[in-house]
C-alpha cells in the first residue's frame, strides 16, 4: 500500500473524506500514478495534486477512477458534490481547473495555458451590443385633443420594461429554491452536513433542537440504550455524519458515548474529537476490519450502533 503524505491541516473535512476514499481506491487497484495517467485523460502530476489535497479533482476524474476501480460511481460523485461546495466556499475567487480532455506536453506549458485562459486575450472580449434605437415619438398631430375641463395627459417618459425583470427574478428564485431543496434532500439522505452536526434530538416538550455549547471542563452524560436493534446514547440519531479531528457537536458526544459502550476509552465525553478519541476510533476500526483512518463515517457508525 502507498505511503501517502499527510493532508493539509486546513483542508475541509468533507474534502478530506473524498480524498481518503480516492486514495483507498487507488491503493486497492494496485495502479501507480503513471498507470492512472495512462488510463485516464489526466497527467501523473495532476493525480498527485488531487490525491494530496492540493487541488479538487474534477468530476470527470472522480468518475474515471471509479470506473477503472469498479467502485460505486454514484456514491463517489455525491461525495465530490459536497466536497466541491466546501472547496469553492473557501475559495470564492478560484476558477475552474481547465483539465478536461487529454493532457499533452510539459506541466509548465499546461500552467501557461491555464494562466492565458484566466487572463483572457483581448480578441475574445464579448462584442458590445449595439444600442437599440429609440422608437420615434408620435407626431403631435396624432395626439388626441384635450377635452374641456379635463387636463391633458403628460407625455410618457422612457420606462424600463418590468415584465422581463419580473420573469428573470422569478426564474432565479425558482432555481435557487430547487438547488436548496436538492441539497437538503441529499444531506438528509447522506448525513454529511457542513459542520458534522446533524439529527440532534429535540428537547422534550419544546420541539426545538438544543444548540451545542460546552463550558471548559464540562463532560456530558452517557445513557446508552438499545432501540429498534441499534444503540443510542440520546444525543444524536445520525448514522452517516463524518467526524474527523477537531469536529465538535452532539454527533461527537454520541460517538464518544458509544465508544465507551464498545469498550474503547475516548477520554472525557466533551463533544470534541481530540487525540484520545481518534485513537479509540482507530482501535474500534481495527477490530471491525475497517480502514484505520480515525474518521467516523457511515461504516464506523454501523459498528458503533450494533
């Protein structure tokens, strides 16, 4: 198995999870970076950047790797979509990487092409739209004569057409609402949220989910019970949230309580994934035959709940 470099500490946990999954596929396939480059339209140096968290791999690269390794393409593309949202949220001015199609020539030439595309030559500037000539004013002779006692109507000035603006605004609102709905449905199905905190149980009698707060030195209680064939500690119902080093929230409290129940000491149940919690997760994963990466994902949740 390849000895990978450590991922950057600043890498978002959703991007980190995608890279870990891609690394596992590459290791299990036994392919080298040069072999990946030969079987895809992406260079060896591009795969090195993707698999070390330096650049977000394009959707097509993820799909190509899944196809080569006979992996679940739908699941990997869903992870890529969430990772892309996090990546672009942290880099609002970062442009898309122009790596579609076969990469030929030296890496320096590719970088120069990318810079040229970003700068944009003057010849590719969008031509100015010629001004639409104003409609000729109606001749004064065609104006209706004023009725005695009724003031004449003032000449109509130039007005901005409202119908296109209203239709455009409605279209934008509909598209935004649809995008939010799709994102919410996907998060509900996958359990991958922006902060790793989801499915917090509602406070009894109020229907409102309590916000996660922790005072220094505070430890949360654990009361693990089996319901419907699964273990629950009463802090979260999630089975898919992604928890990595530094994650906080009720999902972390739930995982720490379940680790205690499984016989692995995560330290103080404080709702923070620290070093001791990571070591406990790795020991649990080793016992269950899972990759010992210390990241609590769907497979690790299944072991914790049973």
